[in-house]
């Protein structure tokens, strides 16, 4: 669901955007002196708070992976709703029907290749992709054809693909990630995860594999949603680890390689689930809404700590911070824990449908969904003139080094995307993405990856931004 957002981030570098808005006209008074003092107080207090860190720990350790439709997802809804009530929020559950896909067994073994010892097999580390259909219960055995692009697949044609398993061996650009552009590297690689089975099936393949769309080199496979389209045979899809993709590709240069693949996922009937919504009512303009949010569901291999327990926890921490400091926003701050971001977007769709007649009253929306590393500042989507409105917020965040702002066309989050399309200004923390995709959608997305200092820094960015937007004296351009 984050693919479009991440691709666009690569297209609009900071320097070009800053130049675009450098000549923005001066704005009238944006914040009262009291609001400015409060933003500075919120930033200082966030450096001492462990609330978001503690909530992330509970969601990760005590509840664990929260794939839509699972009992853990249901437990997380109950838990977060109760925690929001403890903060004094006006809480409601917004119903949505979500997919219920369960992983089942997943196993891969190389059973034929040049030089293999008689009577042996070589295990392949792989994981089924979300939404995949199953192989027969006994599995399938077929030759592997290795390609690096959709164009190379098409050049081989049906004659060389029919009845075989295709491995899309596109390498995640780790150098791009180490330069801080992990999202751009992911955007290049993830197209084969989502579209590989469709493309391979058109040429008669019996299954599709892709090299994991991430930076891990610890023999971990990266899951995520795959796609099917009407009129094209649905074939099983799985991702193999970096190391196993290297092995298969190397062996294929020396001769025929066969793999025995067993995947037994099931797609069960949709399950009733919920967005958790908690309102902190505004004192002057309660009908105007500033959303602060993260998504509550996660993939099932790890604990869903960085993706996205941290985003939910830091959104809840905004209400906690304001309550503790006895600071009241002028507009309503709406905390949302979205459901089903990972494999369907049913939660954001339900919200869009219910609020369609009230979009004009949505002043702004914030989404935290790219981990919990050191934040550099704020991303935004909307009119370029918004950047000038963020200057006092950036000033309040200067002590923690999170003062930069960047316009990002297209959107800054999957769950806020419907609001972006409707013209609502949308915002997100801006992270350096040097490590996020080493853990994203893998078994390594666990709580130990959360740094308490960086979590406090993230809390500062989100809380100052949410409060600042809620107290703007002028409407945002839209």
C-alpha cells in the first residue's frame, strides 16, 4: 500500500522542492504567542516521555503480529480502544470487513541442480506472499527460470516459460538505501512482488518467486501483498531470501535447476474488524478535525513493531502529552488506529465513505508509517504555500534536529491517501530510510529495533505538528 508514496518520494528531492516554494508570499500571523510557547513545551516534554515506547512494547510483545482477520488484530483493537478511553478521548469503533488470509505451510527445496550430492536436497528460505493461492497439498516440482525484469520474461516467451517456475531476480539497491533513499529502492523492487505472478502466469508459469524486496542480508524473506487480475490464472507466489536468490541464479547459469515448492495458504471469509477512533475535542473549533494516525494491523512474520505499532503508539502519545501538560487544542485532534493497511486498505475506505460529506471539516491529517528512526522533519502534500505555515513548527523542533520540511506530490501515507485525493493537506514524519527496509515485512520486525531516544524524537515531531496544526490562526491553503 505504500508503493506509490515511496516512488514519489524518490522523484521529488528536497532541494528542488525548497526552491519551488522559496518565493512563497509572506503569511499573516499563524500562531499566537501562547501556542508557540506551548509547542516548545511539548517538544521539551516529549524528550522525557516513555509512553509511546511502552505502548509499542505492549503491542509488539504482548499482542504480537496483527494480520487482518486474526485474533491478535481483534485483541489489538480492544486494547487500543481501552487505552484511548484512559486518556479521556471520545472513542468509537468504526466497522470494516477485512480479508482473512492465513499463511499455512511454506517450504522450498532444490531437488535438482548441477553438482548436487546424490540423495540430498538444498533448503530454500522463502515465504508466501499475502493473498497467494496454494500449491497442491503435495507441492509442485518444476524447473526454475531466472529473469531480472518483465522485459526479459517477455523475450523468453511462452515456449520457455510454460510449466516452469519464474524467479524474478531483481536486486534491491542497498547503496541507494544506505544513502537515505530506502523508499526509492523499495519502489523499484516491490513491483516484482506485486506483479510477478500476473506476468509469469500470462506465459504459462505454474508459480512465481521474487527476490525479497528489502535490504536484509540475514537470510530473511520479505512478505507483502501480491496481485491477481481477472482473466489471468492465479498461480502461487512467494519471496525468497537474498542469499537463496543468489544461490538459485548462480546454479541456473550452470544448468537446469528444479525446486519443490509447497505453499498451503487459505483465504477465508472476510472478518468484521474496526478502525479505532478517539477524539480530543477542540475548545474553539471542535468541528474542524486534525487526524493523527498509524495502522494497527501488521504482517505475521514478526511483531509489527516498526510497521506499524510505533505509528499507532506515537499517535496515542499526542493525546497523552497534551493531557499531562494540560494543554487544550483549538481544533479537535482525532487519533486513529487504522485497520487493514497492509493487505486491502479496508479501514481507510470505510472512513472515507462515512466522512464523505464532512471532508471540508478535515483541516489536516498526519500518518506515521515508516518506522521509528531519527526524524529529520516533516513531509507534506498539498499546496506549496503550506511550507511557510510550517516554519514556526520547524522552529519548535529545531532543538532535536527535526526542522526540515519537504513537499511530496502524490501523498505521504496509504491510509491518508483518500483524504489527500479529496484535497485535505496531509503530513508525515520525514525519516532517513537507511535501515527501515532491512526489517520491513520480515521476521526481524521486532521490538528490539525500536530505539527509545528515537521514539521520543518521533513523539516530539508528531505532537508538535498535531498541536500546531490544531491551533493555526489561519486556514491551510487547499
